[in-house]
């Protein structure tokens, strides 16, 4: 009988589980009052209206090496907001109450040691909402009648994807989204090959004279290498069925990671239609979640480029059918009426002004002028509220040099264009 330690030595497998990575670390810091970022969360934020809506945004570091610097920069943002609130003739005690949740973060060393790439803190009425962002943002403090949510739109528009790390000693299914990183254990998910070995294997157990053995997967009459292949095949088949069932309703892209022969064997059992043809190859056992994410996003560059080309083709073909439009005023009108299926926005587009849906009156204004609002943000939010999608793309890729364009759900000729 081949026991676990002997089997692992023969197979060349390590005898301990891999070092825990991102999700475990994330759970250890989850005691911080961090709110999940989602489409609904951004929409709810945009609905808040008050004389004293404070938005504090800054880039951070996921390494934890500059936690003191992060707290200092955040303190500077709070002081900037304090001055802006004073200029609005708000009483000192009201300002102190408003900014108190933000100031309480300044001496929270564990919080500053567990950051992602960006941070957004929203304060109003003594309450706070805090989001850790998977991308950097420009440092700024904004005080106004509503929250500054434009930077969060990038997170909502960013495509979610999953990585299945095919580690023989502990497989992981990781989700990368606007919420950050999450590790999942779908129903029936066998984390390691050892689990299949310990179960005796569904087929091997039937042939074992004493029933399933807790330490061994063995089919009588077969050599070690043949049993190894059978165990690997059963493990990957079980993984594939579990992952497919979990991802079936999500339709998200799945990227495989692992050594070549394991990835190749998994593909034999994979029926999930959104598994990427390119994989992260090599020994991924010691890769951090950040390294896995970067490698995964590199694999997504080609598919994302293809999807953009498909969107632009949809836009072009829709022009002759009245199912596409461009320009700020036309997109404001279409989004406000719930007509936009997919909004295309130049990454750096910022257009300040005022717009009345009733009169269809559009005025260009400077930031800070009375009634001025960031109208690109408004179009994006109106699109999201009506279940449409938003894509931020390079300015040079925008159709006809426009800053904003829309693919419509149905044809319309009653849209008034305004050069943007």
C-alpha cells in the first residue's frame, strides 16, 4: 500500500499546502469598514444630495511600505475639504462632525497597511462610505451638492474575470472585479489532488478490496504512472464540472493558470464557453494575487481589443438604421430616456455644463459655476440606471473624433446632436 507521504515523494509534489495569497490576506483586513463597490453602489452614491457632500480620492499602495505617507496625504485632503467647507460658511462643529469619520482613519495603521491601488471616501451627514479601488486615481478633495463618483465609473465599466489556478497542491478560483479580489469554493470544488487521492477515487474505490483507503488512490493491476494519470484526470474532471456550474450564469471570462500538462489536461474536460484560449503558463503556486491579476489582464488584451472592434462596428452599422448617435446633447437625451444599450466614452472626456431634459437646453459652463455639473458623468449614470453598459476607450479610437457616442436599443430620429 502506498501511503500519502510515499505517494507525494514519488509524484514529486510538495508535502504542504501553498502559501496563502491575496484573498486570505484580504479577509484578515476585512474588519475595516470597506464597502463593496458595484453598479448599484455607484448609482446610490450619485443620488445623495446635500450642501455638504465631501469626496476624498487618492492613489494608494498595495505594498504597505508607504502606509505613513498615505495617512499624511489623506490628512492633507481632509484639510483641503475643511477649508472648502469653511468658505461655505458652515459652522465649525458641523464641519468637525462631518469630517470625523475620515479623521478616525488617520491613526489606523492596519488600515493603511492593507490598501489596494486607490481609495475613495465619501462623507455626508456624519456618515461615511469607503471604497478600495483596484486602480489609481488622482488625489483630490471635492465639496459640493453631490458626491464626485466619476472615478468609480471606471471600476463599474471594468470587465470582471476569473482565474482558475490549477495548483496540484491547492487549486484556487479567483474573481477580479470592481469589488477587488475574492476567492471562491464552488460546490463540489476539490481543492487539491490529494483530496481525490484520499477519497480513493470513485472508480478505484470499487476495485479496492478493503474499500476506499484514506491515503491512497490505486487501481489494482496498474503501475504508479497509470494511477497518477487516472487521479489527475478525475481531479480535473471534477474541477471542470464544479467551475462550469458556478460560472454558467455569470458569463465571465475564465483564465487558466498552471503548468502546461495540467492546463492541457484540464481543457480536455472543460465545456465552459468563455474559457480563454491563452493561459498563464508556469509554476503559479508561488505567484501573488497581484502577479496573477497582471498576468491575467495581459491575456485579456487581445479579446478586449476584439470586443472594442465589434462595438465600433455595431456603432457604424447602426448609423444607417437610426440605432447609433454621437455628441453630448444626443447622448444626454438618449440616456435620460433609457435608450442607450452601450455607451462609448473617451477615457479623458470631461464636459461641464447644465442640461434640462424637459426643454432639451444644453449650456456649456465652467467647473465651479452655479448649476454646473459634469455631464459625461450624468450620461454614464443615466445609462447604468437603465441597465445599459459603459466602455471607456482611448480618444483616438472614438468614432469620428467624438468624445461620446451611443449604441441604442431601438431606432430613433428624434435626437438632437451637439458637437462635443
